[in-house]
C-alpha cells in the first residue's frame, strides 16, 4: 500500500448487524471496506482483492478466526490481522499473539477503540510497504551496480589484455630488430623466449612469472644495437679491446629498460644485465655469483648459450645438439646454475621441439611477407582505428 493508495479493509463477523455497523460508522473514512460472514467468504474475498488489514471475530460457525489468521499468514504475512472475541481468555490471547495477530479486541468494544487500532495497523502497513519499496529499490540499485561493475570489469580486463599484448608485441619487435644485426634468421630471440618459458614451468615458477619471462627473455641482447657492426659481425676472434666493447651490451640493454616501471620492462632490464653472469662469479658485467644473480638471468644464460651453440654464426660453426647438451651438463655449477641445468636436461627434448616449431613458423611468416602483403596492411584512410584490436 503506497502513501497515495486507498487502504482496503476486510471485516469478518457472523453477525449481520455488526458488519452493517462497521460499514456505516466508517463509510466516510478513506478506506475501501469489504465484509465476510465466515471463513470461506473471507478467503474468497482475500483471493479476489488485495487487503491491507483484516478484522475477524474469533468465534464463527465452521472454522474460527484463528484458523483464518493462520491461513492468511500462510498466504501473505504482510496482511495485518486484528482479532475480536466475546469470550476472552489467556489461552486465546496467547494463541493470537503466537500466530502473529496485530492486535486483540474484546467484545463489547466501542468503534472509537476499533478505529484507533485500525489506524495503527494501517500506519504499520504503510511503514512495511515503504520499507519493502525501499528494499526493492536498494536491491535493484545493487543489482544494476553489480551489472555495471561487471561490465566495467570486463572492459578493464580487455584493456589490460590489449595493453599487455601490446607490451609483449613491442618487446618482440624491438628484440627482432636488434637480433637481425647478429642473426639473419631472426629466430634466435623467439626460441629463447620459448626455451625460457619451458624452463620456468619446469622450475615451478608461477604462470604469470613464466609468461613475463617468455616475453622478456628475447630482450637479453637488445643492447647490441649500441655495438658497432665491425665488432658484432667480425669473423674470427675478438681483440681484448673489442671484447670489452661487446661486453657493454649488457649495460646498454639495462639502461634501455630501467627507466620504465612496467614488469615486462623491469624483467627485460634484469635479463639484459645478468644473462652473461656466471654461477661461479667469473661472468660480466659485475662478476656476481650464485643466487646473487637473478633467477631470470640464470635461466636465460642456459637457454642463450644452448641456442647460440646450435645456431651458425659468421664467427663460428654450428655445434651438434648432443655436444651442446654435453656442455650444459659439464658447466653445471660453474657457468650455469646447477638446478637450472638439471631442469634443462630433463626437458631438452621439449626444448628442441619448441625450437623446430619456431623455425618453421618464422620461415612461414617470412615467406608470406612481400611488398604486396605489406602494403595490404596500410589503412585505406588516414584514420587508424584500434577498436578491432582492442576487442580481440
């Protein structure tokens, strides 16, 4: 019953005169009044109309007012019931309270008392209805808020995924650009990422850390963009001075990334700085040893050396896989972290297969690129729309 709605009252009594008197006395009240002579008529009226308050005699032919009270509250506990009795007793009063009667009047009563009780009942009904209305509003608000937050969360996740993919792709592009100066196949950096991902999982790193390593590991040699080609691509041995110059690529790589606080960039800087350190402390640029070397650097060291050995370069021949595996085994505890070396030996077959897949994929990628395919990627208009990429 809203504040503006007309209250509906049902008066139930087997005395015709009392029903008539009730209607007559309260005919000017802003109420809609219905009457019933017994239990059955009352239930019929209740089923046809929405009543706010029911006033019923306890003692009636057939089922009693207490029976009606129980049935009403079984159907709708929001209906307030006022009981009337001409035979008051402690038992009937307690029974009325136990079954949830709003109030209890004793015959004979005056109509002023009844009006007061009905007004109190209607006031409580209005409060109940208002509370329910506010509860529905609150529920709808919370429901709408949850839906909105869910939609916003999905958008944020899509944005985060897009940005993460963009970071990862940017690292791949930068790594590939640097690697083309040292490896005309361009596969080394991709293979390093896959090797390190396999090793990270074998070592039990969390999935998130393994993924970061997968994309950061290819950046290990990005500092070589600062090394002259005359040194980087020199066939044969380097002089001591040239070797000192090439060692600087670790510092250059770290300097490139350490201005950023993004996890991918921090990991890339760590790897660039530490992948030439050795477990026994004889590496560069700082000569640190053991677990003072970041785990990412220790993992990349194994993956990098293995792939460098089995890959031909202008300055060296390609090693057989068995010989390269033997070196990883023999250098455990010296050049390499023994735990990382052991994991490598456990998954070497998986690593070799991953390397083959990368080479095949890179070969296919390159064969699919020609001038026409590149020009097809140029937008037809000056507007570059990233909506499709955002929604991937």
